[in-house]
C-alpha cells in the first residue's frame, strides 16, 4: 500500500482561490477591482499540467508494510538480501503474522524461526522508518553453522539454503531421522519451496530408461556455456569484416539472446554421456547414453540461482554477463509433463498446440517477487536486493530503502531470482 503526495484537485484549488479572492476584495480594491473578466481555473489547468503533477508526485510508503532496511552488522549484506526476500514473500508473511510459530512457547536456543517471527512483528506491526538490527537472526545463524560465524562475507545462495533448512527444522514436528522425507513434511518451508526434479538416462544401445527423482528447494543454472558462446562470437567478429561481424553477432545472439529462458532450455535439454561415464545395468556394460532433466513438481515459490561464481583449485572468478529475465515466467516448457507429451507429438506447431490445449499450462505461470544482485568483485563485493510490495518495486541496500522503477529491476545483474506462482491451485 502506498500513499501519494499530490497537489489538490482543480476543483479544490478553485474553491481555495475563490475564497482568497473574496477575502482580498473585502479589505482592498486597487487592481482587484479593475473590472477585468476572470478566467476559470479549469482553463489554466491543462492535461499537460496534470501529467507533470503525476510524474512528479512522490510515493510515501506506509511504515508498517514491511518497508524497512536492515543494518549491516559487519559484512552481513548476504544475510540481509535473503531475509528481505522472505519478509516480502506472501506465504511466509501469512504464516508468521498468523502466529504460525509461537515464539513464547519455543524452547530452542537461538531459534532462527523465533528471530524471523520477531522481524515480522517489527516490520508489519510497528510504524518505524529506521533500519532494523537482526541480531537474533545473526546469532542463530552463527550457532547453526560455524562457517557463518564471524564478520566475513558469505555467499547469499549458500545462506539461503542454510536459512531455509534452519527454518524447516524449527517449524517441523517430524523426527530427526525422518527429516529427509521432504515430500511428507508439512512445515511452511517445504510447503512453499519444495519441488522435485526428474532425471532420465536413456541407454543408446538398448534404450533402457532409468529415472531418478530428487528434491529441490531452488534451481541452479550454469551460465558458462552461454557466456562462452557469446565471447566466441565476439572474438570472431574482431577478425571478420564489419558485415561478417554483424552477421555473426546476429547468429550467435546479442545481450538479449542470453536470457533466463535460454538457460532453462539448456538445463532441460538432452546431454550426451560418454560410455566411460555410464554403466547400463540392462546391458551389463558401459554404454553411451542420453541424460535429460525436467521439473516434475513445481513449488509455489521458485528461487533460481544464476551461477556467476566459478571456483577451482587455482583461482576463483565471477561472470558479470547480463542475463535478461522476465517479470512473468512460464515454467511449463521445462516440466516433465511437457516433455512427456511433446515427445508424443512431432513438430513445433504440434507442441504449441499442446501447450494451448493443456489446462496445466496456465498453472505454471510465475511472477517475479524478489531479485538479489551481487555488485563488485568476488571477494570485495556487496549484495543488494529488489522486492515487490503491491505494485511497486523497492531497492534494499542494507538500511536504505528506495522506491525504484520497474526498468531498474529488469536491468539488474541478477544473482538470485525469486518467482511466485500466479495460480496457487496449480502448484
């Protein structure tokens, strides 16, 4: 919810002007009584004036709608951006504001869920504009993972995985030895983030198919192949003529061709396995094979991790390539159902017809909720995030909160993307 500070309407302004004129005429005549005909205020207030007023109106957020920053307590921006994405997640918000976790009855030491509950109360129950110090969450994180202890920059994706698991443990009634049964867990974290990934391996000799299902809480997409293809095209363009360079760029793709959808297509496309890498049980020997992945179960909230950081024994580096991403994402073409049914038909037109005819296609539409950005170098960078509140987007940079344009969000070099399903019945 936002409140807009705008000028008064023309009707109100006219009344105020009339009252002022009448008061003046009672005390003095002079130039006010020259007999000249007055112009109506509506004639002076053009549509262009209204447009200028609208464009220059300042939106002031309500102070009790979650729009508060988080103080940086010593390189804790990696934690802040993930917490902001959870604070503005409607499912997580509904759980905590409905007292889904009763902190008064919790006896867990340094409980991260108690800390999260306190944050929601602070952000949504009190009209405060200053930043918030998430000390309880920091202590709970330190006690929950020794690698997080200390004032050292951490990876936001790794922290997201930690905090989701920590909140799962704090809100689950399942015994410890059954925690791996995520599909049966009724905690809020698994109800919101849990999905399944299906992997199939087809033997090239006997065509035997082996299927495996793995639980997922996010999708990690490799960017290296896409970026290398672009760099190769650019290198070839340098030694070619201007016309050839333009053709190569058009064929290989510009910045717009490296987008989230192309990364998802590569993630779910067939991968050739060499015979040395696959042993077919049916053939009882090593055989060449084809591997393919697809999303069997889509979660209500889908975090997507763009793997910008590369680590090896010798060096570590960061990929700064721009990856375009949409406000609305159709995940249906990357599901097991889509792959199974599209394989039964041939031709792209048949596939498009299937997509339109299948009612499940509309239930896989996701809307962007939050974006996490890593700025700077790998070891000296800084995390900021964008989150949507109602129809507005806000930048969260530690304790600073700024209303931004939608275009700024879409132009960001995303590291993590949080998408929320539009139709919950289909999730």
